[in-house]
């Protein structure tokens, strides 16, 4: 009986430790700029530009609006990272 109770206690302890450790990841420093995401956003806008604009005119309004939204996100993230070169090129 004692061994069975001891095993349950260990399982509960291990489970509690897992929960605590997984909770710590939520407290991790998220202030580090995600330059990879910024590069992906810039690449997406660059690749899809011909699908939205031709000869200086918008040919696909939905695609164009999506590109504007991604550009806004990119500028916001670059401003938070104080990446002035990215900000000027994204604008």
C-alpha cells in the first residue's frame, strides 16, 4: 500500500513540475525582435506585389489590402526593434 501511495505521489510531483516548467516559458523574455518574421513579411510583400499591382495600378484589391496589413505589421515590429533601415524601406 505504501509503495502504491509513493508512486502516486511521484507521478503527481512529476506532473506538477511539468506544469510549472511549461508555465515558465510564458514568462520568457519576448522583447527580442523576431527578425526572421520581419524578413518573411518583407519577402511575402515583395513576391506578391506583381499579383496586386501592375503598371502602378491596383489590380487585386484583396491582395493589395493584405500587403498593406503585412507592411503595417512589419513597420510596427521594426519600430519596436529600433531597426531604422527596415522601417525606412518598409514605408
